């Protein structure tokens, strides 16, 4: 079983992957956790240049298909060197971000009438032509932008300059959230809402919902 935890930055992915890992370890389950992009590896060089604004300080300045390819080749390299063997031998894989992130951040840069064509291209490019695995389950953490921005500002201790080209453009992030909702319905993602009646749900409550989705086979 290959599960992806998706969400915009600051939506709680790392927190939730960690809670999931702890619970699965306590149950004695074996699994492999991967986190993408692989910033430790030279395979993420172009992603880093893009996020640092070297191709344009607005994410929308950078060609969608080129930017998508930067992330795709990083995943390809990461798959071949770090988890292909485990995946093929049947180990459960949990990924923090994946191809599905292109279907949010890059999709959001395109006009609506091109969304379907982009999603078909993306799926064919990464899962078809490049041949990296397609996830069995995608769990999308839906966090309103104003809340994730506050959580991230805390993370960066008020230093807004630490945010990358995606993170600092609120309007763009709103478009990303819309793009995510669109892809979620087309690609059958499980949506976990991180707020209830305007208030942030606790990490544990969100975790319980994720655990239920994770375990349903
Ligand atoms: P991501 O990996 O999606 O960028 P993180 O897991 O790093 O997000 O979470 C962003 C910040 O929000 C962290 O400081 C984290 O501790 C905090 N956080 C995550 N989920 C919750 C929650 N449900 N309630 C309160 N704070 C949270």
C-alpha cells in the first residue's frame, strides 16, 4: 500500500506523518517514510533554484511544464535510489508530498480551461512515461490559508524572508487550494479538514481521522 499525505505548506503534513509513524511503529508495522522534494540530494537542484526565485520571483513566471519536470525528476531519482526495492517487495510506503503536489502548485498557475489537459499530461508523464509508482491512496489535509500562514510565521519566527516563492504569495496559495479541491475530486483524494466551525482541530483528532482512512483497505 502506497499512501501519500498531501496539503499546502503548514497544513500539518510533517506533524501527521510523524503521528502516523509513531502509531504504526507501536503496532509493530513495517513501512518506509519518504519526504519529497529530496532536499538532501543533488536531484533537487533545479527545485531549489526555482523555489529560491532564480527563474523568476513569482511562481507564475516559471513555465508550468518545466517546473513540473524539476519536481518529477527529483522523484524519479529518489524512487530509484531510495525506495524502489522496498516498494517492489511489498513494503508499505508513506510519502509526504508526491506527484500530487504538481497537481496543486503547478495546476494553480494555469487557466481553468487547461486543468484537465495538465492533469492528463502529469499522470501520463510521471506514472506512465517515467514509470514511478502511482499512489493507492492520497490523504489531503485541508487547512485554510490564513491559518497555515500563521502556523508558518510561527515556524519561521516572524522572518517572512524565509518563505519560498510559493509560500509568500497569498493569492497564489488561495488558487492552489482551489486547484487541490479540483484534483481531489478528479483523482479521488480523501480530504481531511483541519478546521471545524472555524477552529483548528487538535493534532490528535486529525490523526485519528487519518488513521481510519489509512487503515481502510
Ligand atoms: P507541513 O509539514 O504541512 O508544512 P507542519 O506539520 O510542519 O506542516 O505544521 C506546521 C506548523 O503547525 C508546525 O509548527 C506544527 O507544529 C503546527 N501544527 C500542525 N498541526 C497542528 C494542529 N492541528 N494544531 C496546532 N498546530 C499544528
